[in-house]
C-alpha cells in the first residue's frame, strides 16, 4: 500500500536515495580503458560476455520493416517530435550598432552523435525517436545508435529514420566505443540517452572528452492536484512505477479524500497490472501521497525536489514552478503522452538535475558561435577601455595589438 504522509513528515522524500555511482565507476573504469586501448577486440569480448552477443562484428544491417500499425504510430510520433524540435533551434542573426559594431551568432551542427537505446527489461523504440530526430533536425551528419539487443521495432524505426550506423553493443563498453572510437565504431561528439547505473557511471567518467546529455538516475514523477479523477491519477503514478523498482511516484494534494481514493485505486489497478512485480515495490518503497496545507506548499515541495516529470492538474500553478524536467498541464495531459507522441522530448534530467537544465533538445546538437565585426571607428572608440583592461592584467601584447591599428 502506498504511504499517505503529512507534508511535515515527508521532508525525507526530498533527500533522494543516493545514486551509488562510486562502485559502478570502479567497475566500468577498466572497461573504458580497455576499449580505448584495444578497440574492437576489447569491445567484442565485452559484448560476448555481457550482451550475449556471438557475432564477429557489432555493426548491424539496418533492414527491418515495421507493421502498418506500428508505422502509423511512428509517423504520428515522429511528426510531432520533429515539429517541436524545429522550434528549439537557436536562431542565427546579426545586429548593427550605431558605433560601428556588428555582432551576432551563427549556428553549426555537431559532426556526430551517439544515441544509447536501452533494451533490458523493456526495449525502448520511442527513445530512438527522441534521440535521433532532434539530431537530424540540427543537421548532425553522422548518427550512431548503440543498443545491446535491438527489438524488431527498434530495427524497423532505425531503418525508417535512415540510420546507417547501428551497433549491437551495450553497457560501459558501448559508451567507451562511442567516446573513443574503434576500428568499427566512429568516435562521436556527444552521447545521449538513458541506461542503467553502469551506463550512467561510464557517461560520467567520459564527460569532458565527449559531450553527454546528463547522468541519469531512477525515473520520477510528481503530481500536484487539489481535486481530480482518482483513476487517472493512480494510472499516471503506476505508469511511472512500472519502469523500475527504484522509480518514484509522488502525489501532492490538499485533499485527504482524494488521497484516500488514489491509494485505493492504486491497489485496485495493481491487481490486474501485468507489470505489478516491478510497479508494486516501486510504489511501496518510493511512492507517497503527501497531504499539504496549501497548494503553495505543494509548489514549494516540488521545487525542492526538482522532479523529472511534473503533472499539474491546475494550469494556474505553473507560474510558481522553477524546477522541473518537463511539465504536463491539465488532466488530459498524462506523462505517457509525452513519453511517446505529443512532441517534447522524453530524455529528461533526474535526481534533482532539473535544477540546472531541461530535457534533451535540438540545441544539444548544435554550437552557437559568436561573430563580431568592428569598423575602424568602433575599434578606435573601444581602444581606451581595451588597453586599460589589458594592461591591468599584465597583457601588454593585447594592448599593442589594438593600438597598432589606430596608427
């Protein structure tokens, strides 16, 4: 049974279980070093050992097809994801100032990216759409996909998207291959996508040598509702809980009546849920219904938690939200819609990282490069400020490089 807590007793929920990456880092560090040193030989050894792979190359032919029903679903989702991704591209432009400065920016795509697509308990073809489409919209030339055991749907979507670099590899060895390159796998500029604790640890260790999206922990949802349909709210909480026994589902409400109804409805739905073996321990160990004395208290609690997913049954609450990976407004906007087909990305920051950034976007696959052009008059007008600051830093050549142009 899910816990029902008074907010005064629920502060411990804000202090999440620490994601124990240290031990995972010790395990994956030698794997990263080995793949970096020995390339394909090491990669294949780990693929055979950990992924159950028996072939002599991790590169796969991308030639699977989709059923008509699946293709229709993919087309709907992809259209919306691509449409939203286009709105996220930074804009190129220039401004000319009266003093002779012409300043602006150009936008250039990364040369390559790697998408990690999990295929453990649940293969995630939707993650293929969410990671590859923004990169395509950005104009990334080389898109690599790593998946330890791609399902027919993953293969079919890869073919439909035009992916040509698909590799059957998973875990830390896949992250290493993408980060350092091997004889078979190209080195990429950025690695994105969720994975288990070993994938997260590997991404953390290679960050800086290549770009990453973020180090992801267990998935989570917070729902704020003063009133609502208990059936729908319970279903939304279970939709999150079925991902992982470490997933977190929290309802914040001012209504004890709603709290009791949702708790009862969760039990009723669990009785017939095929994924209850995962969802029940998630709900019992990490889930909670928190009674707050005012909706402002719920907003304060949510901002402290900075959840990956935040569902607001009252859109008027949005103005107070400062930290969330993604927000779902109104009772007709379930988080599951965002997971698949509404358009915004489902690769989101967890474990409080939403205090620092939002979800994966097209902007993650481009560089915004500043450009400046000064007229002779503009440079002359700036010379006193430039030379004063340069000499204050002891950088005489900087000052002279400007003065030499002023005759």
